[in-house]
C-alpha cells in the first residue's frame, strides 16, 4: 500500500496524491484490512487486478466517446437531464453549473433499454455495452462491500452488498465528458471546475477515467489534493450511506472534478444505491457504548429527496445526525 505524505496547510496542492492501492488478487484478510484502513483515512482507494475484463471497459468507453462526439443537437435528443438523460453544464435541479457534459442513467434494465433509444443509433450495441459494464462493476462493488463487512467484523458478510444486489436497487451510471477548453496555453493546465465539490449520496462509487487527471479530494477542509489518473485501476469511494451504516467509521469524502484546458477527460461512474424503501442504519457491531449511534435511521428515499433538493456542495448527512449531549450543552 502507498500512503500519502502529510498535507501542507495550503488550499491547493500541486503534487498528486497516491491513494492507497488495493490489489484484489492478494490474500483476503489482508485486503479487507487495507480497504478498511483506506476508507477510514481517505474514503477513497484504487483497486487493481479487479477482474473487470478490458474488453468490457473498452466497449463502454467507445460508446461513451461516440456519444459525446455527436453534434450538440443530436446529443440534446437524450436530454434534458431530469435527473436522467443528457446534461450539459447544468448539474442537478438547483442551478449548479460546471464545464462538463454528461449522461446519467438509471441502471435498471428497462430504464437502460428506454434510454438507449435516444442515445445511440445502434441501440442494441449501446445497451449491451452498458449492461455488461454495469453487471461487471456491480459485481466488483459487491465483492468490495463484502470485504469491507469482513474487515469491520460485521457478522452478516452480505449486509451491504445485498442492498445493491436487490432487484429494486436504485443505482445510477454516469458518463462524464470534461471537454478541453479553448484556452490551452503552452500545455499549462488552466483548470476550471468541471463538477463542483460534493460527496456522493449513495453507498459506494466505482469510477474509471481515461488517462487525464482532474479528480481532486478534500481530506482536510479547504485543501484540495489531485488524484493521479490511472486507467488500469478503478477508483472507489465511500458514499454518505456507507458512512451512516458504519456509524461514521468510514468517511464519505468531498471531491470535485476539474476540467483540464488541454486534454479532454472522460469518466464513467457507477453509484451503488439501495432500494428506495431500504432502512439505512448501522448494524449492532458498529454501535458500542463508546461509539453510540450517530445517525437517526432513515430510508434511502428520505435521504435521496433531501440530497436532490439541496445545492451540490451542501452537507446532507449532518441533517440526519442524532442530537448528542454536546449539542444540547452548546444550544
Ligand atoms: C452527486 C453524485 C452523482 O453524480 C449524482 C449527482 C446528482 C445529479 O447530478 O443529479 C446530484 C449530486 C449527485 C448530489 C446533490 C444533487 C444531486 C446533483 C445535485 C445538485 C447523480 C447523485 O446521485 O448525486
């Protein structure tokens, strides 16, 4: 595992962080421990030897590339994003903007079949590429969630993964294109915000990007650390729901994506979400006398409604925090 060096007190760091790297071909108990440590320290890690076939990734990337290369008026036939469909610059419903264009899809098969019609001229090719990719990354997400449960000594090893294996799971798939800007001067990265600061509301995110940097994470308030790109790995991050289910042991870390003025960046993110009616609460193993439960139980539907009604960077999980004695004393 490679660990990041101490963070200087500056608002931006120019050198990229080496996130913890988890080799999934390693020994199981060692891997679970590495994952747990990474999720506590950074909320982010990379996985290599993940078992997702290169072909599956290449096919999906090609479809994504073909879509974004289309003329604007054709892309707009798949929009506007509400939240699903093609979006350009507008993010969510509350006026957030960024230098990004994207396709957001729900991952249920019917939604993919419906959505594909306005996205590709070869609907069945697009549909097949998306279905294979989603199946593969969902399996990967489940394997990682089982390893997490193991590493946390949660008795039911499938507690987390069952939520996203459920037929009614509410997982999303997002293709992002951060176009290169017209300003490219002497190869200097005149970066602009592509996708503004936020944490992911779901359980887990599995992200893959081409070889262009742009992802930055905030391990400390106001300090942005670039993550080096690595197309051979998947970047995995903890979502808000997993922070709640681990009673705050794992951190759902704020991140953002910058668009690079010289090279265009493409990324593909799978957001693993539970069924809308799923009750989100920490299992008994995560709650002790020393670490009492931090959050009120809530359903994903309740949380999602709150998350989607706020601005991108607004804190959401805090709204579900229990009132502690400290809070009472402070009030
Ligand atoms: C962030 C993670 C995912 O991309 C996403 C985003 C969603 C959207 O683009 O519609 C949100 C954002 C994300 C969180 C706050 C709300 C909702 C935009 C926004 C302002 C698809 C998701 O699930 O939440």
